[in-house]
């Protein structure tokens, strides 16, 4: 996964919501945030990547 990659959470209370990868963390985890998701660390196995990416301005 790369920074700016849009994803859908597949596990947890926020399952089904869209988010984006903000930064990479080690050990298969990334930092995510979204409209209804606070910035937090998440396992990449709990994310479904979309083809879209959001570019930083």
C-alpha cells in the first residue's frame, strides 16, 4: 500500500467505510483516516484497497 491509497475497512466497528492511507508504519500496519474515521493505526489485512489514489497537494 502506498500513501494516498483509498481503501475500505473490512473489519471492526467502522467496517464498510472508506478511508485513505496517511503514512506507512512497520510490521504490516498503516496509519489511516477518513470522513468518519479518526486517524489511527490499522492492520493492512483489515483493508480492501481501491484503484483510486489521492494525491497530496
